[in-house]
C-alpha cells in the first residue's frame, strides 16, 4: 500500500508509457479476445448442463458441440458465398 501511495505522490506514473490503442481495453483486438473468452465459458457451462443436469454422457456432449460447430461453419460458409463477391 505504501509503495502505491509513493508511486502516486512522487508522480512516477508520468514516466510510464501509455498502452497503445491496439492493446487498449476498447480496441477491436481486446473486444474479440473478450468475446472468445465469453464463448468458451458458455461452452463450458453448456457442457456441464448437458452432462450433469440432462445426464448425457461426456462423449454425447462432445458430439453435440462438434455437430453444432460443423453446422455453424456450414451456415457461415453458405452466407459468405451468397453475399460474397466474384
């Protein structure tokens, strides 16, 4: 605590370079990383729900998520092909 107070009082914070906008909290990169983390947590909770609450075996949960991944890839591919340029 004392070090932090000295850091502020001595204005040592002025000598630190600011974070570049590319790595700032509101940048596209950090927003994308946050979205991927939230997706992974949703998948984890979904897996727990399928295995613990519904009693689906672990391999069944993996199969469901695998099929969902394939289906979403198919849909995204079809959409990108439909709206893509030649």
